[in-house]
């Protein structure tokens, strides 16, 4: 008897959830609840077929809610390794919060909105999400758009090696990364209008209606991105196709990124290069470095700032705003601040930044 694809995926998903719950509960003391958030918490996670079975393509995001007196475990790495052995997935993100902190959290962020409206309790108090303070998506802080811009710079350095054609798995990864950038652009469009939704599909539906009403040309890319996000394609891509897609996505991303950054800072930015100069001279960003050093924070704000600047330089080059020589010259000046050697070509620069950001 043939079993359809959806049933096979649902069976595998339930098996994964049961394994996660069993492993976490047996290794961590003081768990109140476990929440699966992100695309799989919303029921919109991508699955790919490999060796006759279906496996999740992206990561599981798990929030572990601890009772107030419980301590965060010290063996998180070994718990993750144990889970990765049991589940055929590249990464599982485990984060922790105490129950009172969760219930008193009044931040108006995309994460908080998605947690309330697009997550699933897989263990513990199944009514927990209803108790978290709610807010309207129109109240989401525009700083979230700024964070989306910084976060989605990475695919332009780590999405693909542009020197060669891409075989199926490389092409799938590249398209998936470009889809994430397009959907981030869509999110920035909706944030500026106060129309954000937790569901990819609902966001895409709203965005396509806006495109039709306002005669925007972005509808095709939005529809392509949602299809790639939910059903990643395995088709190969030649070098010219990669460059063409990257260029189209860069144009879209810069368009909406500059709009939301201009609105956030109440200052008109006309190019990514323009914003990079503003960011480089920002007193606020420089103060983060100083404060992080004084407070001995583990986050390396200096490295984050420099890598953000280099990624913006790469994006500016893709957009044709600056020449390659200028991109490499300015990037090397920044890399020397962090103690790196001089880099002579763009592909090596992209590979370095991509690998460092993954550490």
C-alpha cells in the first residue's frame, strides 16, 4: 500500500518531536514546557527526500521554558549532539527562558509575535502561549526591520561560490538562501505598513495583493520565494543563472532595506553604500563596542560591526554601486583591524566572511 508524502512527513515529524521531548526531559531538570517555534512550529518547515525518506531541510528551533528556580544546564552541547545523532538534521537551536520572564515579556519584536501566533507547545502547559502578553503586528518596533537587514546580508557572501556552476545540493542551498532574502524584503514591506503576519503563506498573500493594488513588479519574486521556502528545488544552476538571480534579489533587498532604514533613522538613504558610510560613523554602534568591552560581554560587537560593513560593501559591489577594487581595498582595511591578512579576490573574501559568521 502506498503512503502519501504528507503522511510520511507527518509520521517523521511526530517521531522527531517525541525524540526531542524524551531527550530534553531526561537530561534537563526543571522544565515547565517545551515550545517548537520557527517554520516547523508554524507547520511551514521544508522537507526533502533523501535515501527513500523525508528529512527536515532547515533547523528545529526549540525554546525550553524552565521553572523559575531551575538553572540552565551546562551540558547543552552534549544534549544537542545526542539529538543530532537521533534526528537526521544539520542543526537544532536550543534556547532557554524562565517561566516568569516569558509571561512578563512585553517586547514587541518579530520573535515575540511569532512565538505567540506561530509556535507549538510540544511538552508541558499546552495553554502557555495564550498567557503571553499579546500585541498587534502594527506595534512591532521598526528596529526589527534593521535587524532583518543585517541578518540577511549573509546570503550574499555565503549563499554560493560564483566561480562555478552549482550541482543540485549547492543550487538548492543557494536558492533557499535567496528565498530567505526575498521573504525578508517582503517582511520589511509589511512592517512598514503594520501588516506583518507570522505565517509565510499569509505574508505572501498580503504582499501579492499589495503588489497588484500598487502596480509593483515584485509579485513574481515573492511567489517564487514562498515556493522555494516550502518546497526546495533540486535543479542545477549554471554560473550565469546564479549571478542573474543574485542580482535581482540584491535589487529587491536593497529597495526595501533602504526604505525601512530611512524610516527607522528618519534620514534618506539612496544606496547601500550611503547607509554603510552612515553605519561606519554611527556613534551608537561605536558605543556598543565600548560598552561590551567595559561590561565584559561575550558578544564581540567590534567583529559584528566590521563584518556587517564588509557584507554591505559586497552587496554594494553586486548592485554596481562600487567597483571591485574599492570593495577589496575597504574590506582589507577593516579585516586588518581584526588581525586578518590581506585578501586579493572577492570569492576568498566572501568565503572568509561566510565562515567567520557561522562560528
